[in-house]
């Protein structure tokens, strides 16, 4: 199932531009903006392109701000898949609508991830470099 294309608003596109042209200050790269960028990619591209482009742009941004070791492919894929699944169900027409209807995604990311991944798996070099499936029993699709 594909997500109907939504046209992100100008503030969403400004955020994406500043992220991809590397002018976004590191202090502005909050958990919320991280999720917002993921949402922009999900609603703007087919899923396979969205995840690949977002991962590549995120790696580039992390390297730019001196945080290349923080990039984790598993976390990136996990969140893009969660955003995509929620967007498919909700068909939010705006970031604000998506945000309002998915408050659990805004919990500290380790709280969300700890339901699906052990620390051993999530903190592994393998998880940083490639996609590793969750090792804890969980229900990834809610609803």
C-alpha cells in the first residue's frame, strides 16, 4: 500500500531545504524536527526512495555537524517505517495533523525503541551500519 502524496507546506519544505543544504543549526535538529523531516520524506517520495534518501541525507548532516557516530541505520529505518505506517492509516494532510494524532512517537526515542530492541542489538556496530530487525517481541503495527 502506498501513502497518498501530500504536499508539505512551506515551513516543512524550508526545514528540509535547511537540512539538505546543511544550514540547519545542530540545536534545531530536535527529536520533533527529526520526525518531521521523516514525515516530509515519507509523504514526498515512494517509501523505498524516502528511506534511502532520508538515510543518506541524515548521514551527510550527521557528518557535517560532527556526529557521524550517532547515525544508526536501524533507528532511521525503524522510524521511517513507523511514520509510513501511521501516515497510511491516518492520511494526515499536514505535519500538525500527523503530530497531533501520533503523540507516542514523540516520547523519548529510547522509550519507543526499548519496546522493540534490546540495548545490545540497538547499540551494536551492525545496527549502526545496516538494518537489524527488532529482537524483542513487539507489535509494530498499532491499531
